[in-house]
């Protein structure tokens, strides 16, 4: 079995194109839409990791899209699906599974970057084994650090929504137009916000509902 090296630059360009298109849509929408998106993003940025099942659904869908974009080429060729269709199917399946069983989300969130790293770094002859072992090790690490994974993903989603909303709401100002016209700059702002948001909500992220009113549970329990 051959595992192709993920085309990370190609995936990055595709993400930038998608971000640019989305920024243009938000900028063209009525001002209250952009403002509402910014407010929702701020809430998600500050406290989104507390809601286990919703963040598991959304985070699982994001993992599915990235995994399909990075590793889905052979499957797309086999099924005849386009890249976007395959990403949509992967998002629906991964999001549904993680929503039904939330601990799957931190496991998948840890497995994907480890598998990507293994696919890029391992020699071709050992790549399938390296990807499998990397995914297993990453899944175990994600379960151990479930709170960190949840806080990071929730903050990233909130930061992206906040940056999009601000770019749209400030469309008539120079900063808003600059962010909407330069997807890389918009993502850079989102990254800075995400780091701050993850650090802020880390202590309260991924707690079981019964644990919020009772004694604090272990920091990284999945």
C-alpha cells in the first residue's frame, strides 16, 4: 500500500482561496451579518471549549475536511468524487461520529497532525507504517491532552469567525478592506487571537457537565 506525501502547499493555497472567497461573501453581506458573526466568534473564542458535544461536532468536521484534503486523493480517484465533495462527505461523517461519541474528537485532533508529520518526514518505503504509528501515537496524545485540544480548536474557530466578522463590519475602513483582500493577513490575525483565546479558556474547556458544578476533574481527562 502506497501513501502519497500530502501536498501541503497545495492544501494551503486551497485554504487561502477558500478564506478569500468567504471574506468577500461576508464583506458583501449586510453590516449586521458581519457584526453578528464577530459577536458569535468572540463568544466561541472565550468559552466555546466548554460545550463538549458542539465543539466535538464542529472540530470533527474540520478534521474530516483537512484529512480528506491531505490524504483523500486516492479515494477521490477510486470513487470519482471531486475533492470538495469528498471533503463534504468526510466532514459529515467525522462530525457525526464525534458528536455521537465526543472523545473521538480529541483523538482525531491528535491523530491528524501526527499522521501528516509522519507522511512528510518518513521515507517512502516506511511511510504507510509511519503514518499508522503516527496516527495511533497522536490519538493517544490527543486523549491525554483532550482539554488542550478542545480549547485550541474552539479558540481557532472563534478567532476565525471573529476575524471574518471584523473584516466585514469594518469594510468601509482601511483595515477591514485590507483583511478582506489579503487572506493570509486575516489568518495571521486569527492565529494571534486563537493563541490568546486558547490560553484563556484552557482551565474550563472540555469538562463534563456534571463536573462544572462539582469538584474539578483531572486537567486532561478525555
